[in-house]
């Protein structure tokens, strides 16, 4: 039996395993190309499933068991690795939705056909809220070790959220982030049977309601320590650190390249927000932001004529965007270059009575769209 036949049989068996676990239909090939045209702020999610609704506060009794959630997590981690190693990209896309869909596309495209990085996962934990109804979800953490050959990179903790529509629907990965080095997730409150409590998007029993985390985080990233939201979210690399980075880039481009630069963060109403009650009465909140950065050489409405001198100047394509924009073909900017990132965050929100700020503990972000003209 040759290698091609063996690979085909392996994928067929793998698909059967996934379907047996999830109760779904065979994966369909999505139109999943990431957009390189202006106006596609979500990075071209293609034929993604309908966005997951942000969950409401959890009722009881649980319709999803801890055992079933653990099985779904294990199946995803093993299946995702095998599909990527086999370059079965379209099937790998079908394991995801919401913000994780464009990130997965970017991860696979960045590999450029090379052998994907392999990781080992241990210390797997599921955080399952009591819930009922058609839409179900659960969070999970797992410790990631190594890289290619299991030798690269230190241990990092991954934070996942999986969703499904209907009791027999397939589980899909909606959210994946990595805790920042040295960080630990806040302890989630569990009942006597080991189940968590979810918070509705507008729950006001914590310092910042889940639906406000995205807009406030975006404000701190854009306005920095002098913005009105700075006292609500602690300084850090993905908050005030972004503001410092943007300020430096603006000054550099204006003085050295005669270009205008802007970088805007926005919350994503089409992507869900997930939150679980923590032991201290606060929340573990998981949400997505879209960052849109623009390099502008031609006069734009409201900007006057001061940046016209930068037209046609060469500017290196950022390394993270080279899979999308050719580093040589798209070197020159005649009017505007725009790069879109999809970013997924994990934040520890304090209890309502606390005066402590929110602490961003986890982040993953990749370039998922853009254009050069």
C-alpha cells in the first residue's frame, strides 16, 4: 500500500473519529481565502459557520458533562495536529469558527507548505458552565510544550473555548489564546460537582461587564495612560504598550518617510464574548479585538495635504504580513497600506467592589487581512 493511499485511509478514519465524537456532518471545503482587498475588516472568514451568540448566564442542570467536554478537547488537539501535518487545510478550517477561523487560516498560510510546528499538550483542564438550550460552550486550559521536534520554546498555557449548535452539532474552536509568560489564569469558581458559572455579556456583578471589556481595552490601546479608561485596565504590553508602539511609529514615519500612520482597535460584535465567575467574585473574560493599521501617503479626507510627499516611497512589509503581501511586489506604497490583525484576549476582571484594575493575562494575535495600493 503506497503512502498516498495510507494517508487517505488515515484521514478517512480520523474524520470518522471526529464525527463520532461531535455528531456532526463530514467537513465541507470552505471558501476560506483571506481577503487582501480593502473593506474586509474581518480578514475574509469565508464560508464560516454562523457566529456564536455571546452566552447568557448559566442555568441548571448541566446538559454537557465534564467527561464529554474533556473528550471534545482531546479530540480537537489530536485531530488539529494530524490535519495540519497532512496539509488537509480545508478540514482544519472546519474545526474552527468565529475569531479563531481567520487566525487558523493565517497560521496555516504562514507555514507556506512547510511542515507545521508540533506541540505536546498536558495538564488539560475543562471549565464547563451549567447550561441548557441549543447553543453550548465550554472553556479549557492546557499546557503547551516544545515546538518542531518538541525542542523549541518554553511551556505556555493555552486557553480555549469550544462551541456547538445543538446537542448533536460538531464542536468547533471559537477562541484560542496564550497566557503571557509568568501568568496564571484566575481560579474559576466551581460548584460541588465541578461545574463553573457563566456570566451574561451584560452582567454587572463584576467591575467591568463582559460586553464592555473590548471597547475599554481598545480605548487604552489607542489613548494610553492619559485616556479615560486607563485607570480601569492595568498597564501592560497589550494595553499601554500598544499605545507606546503606535506613538513611536507615528513619529518615525512622519519624520523619516513622510507618511501618516494610524492604528485603530475595535471590538467585534460578530464574535462572541465568554466569561466565567472566578473564586474572588470577579470574572475570567475572553474576547476578540480587531486592530487595523494604516500607512497613508496620499491626502485623505480630513488630513490635509501634508502627507503627499510620501507617495511612491518604499517601505518594508512587516514580517507578520509577508504571507499576505509580497515583500517585493508590495514594497512601494502609492496611496495606502492597510494591515488587519485578529487578536484574542484573556483578562482577569476584579469583583464589583474592588478598586483594582483589570489585568490582561493572555493574548494571541495574527495578521489576517490587508492590502497595498
